[in-house]
C-alpha cells in the first residue's frame, strides 16, 4: 500500500477537474486522479470555494507568487530523450 500525501486546492470560478489538472500538472487526462481522490462523480459540478484534495505524487516546481506547478516525471524523461537526440545529431 503506497503512502499518498495530499495538498488542497480551492476551486475558482470556471474551474473543472480537467482545467485544474492542466493547471497543476499540464495534463488534462489527470482529472480522474482528482475525481478519485475526492469521490467526485461529475467533474463539472464543482462549487466556487470548494476545497479539493490534490494527490502529491509528481515533482513540484515553484513558480512566482507561491503558486505551485507540477511536472510529470514522464515529461522530464521525454525532455531528457530530446536533449540526448539533439546532442547526438550535433556531433555528426
């Protein structure tokens, strides 16, 4: 059994789980993780001011004003591959 830690996110006007997933992780398809963590069956019925749990299992990167952004480890791997390929091509 894995230990999952959570942070909270306060729902803003116009938010959906998909929009929140894009904001937090840059991945629209991770809305299901938010739905599961909060037992939400309809991702379009959030209320402004509602606090939802956000599973913290990605690599956090802080950006200005204390807002937290997360990058999936998969993206980091893909960036590494792209850099590797570019370096190999430049040596030819």
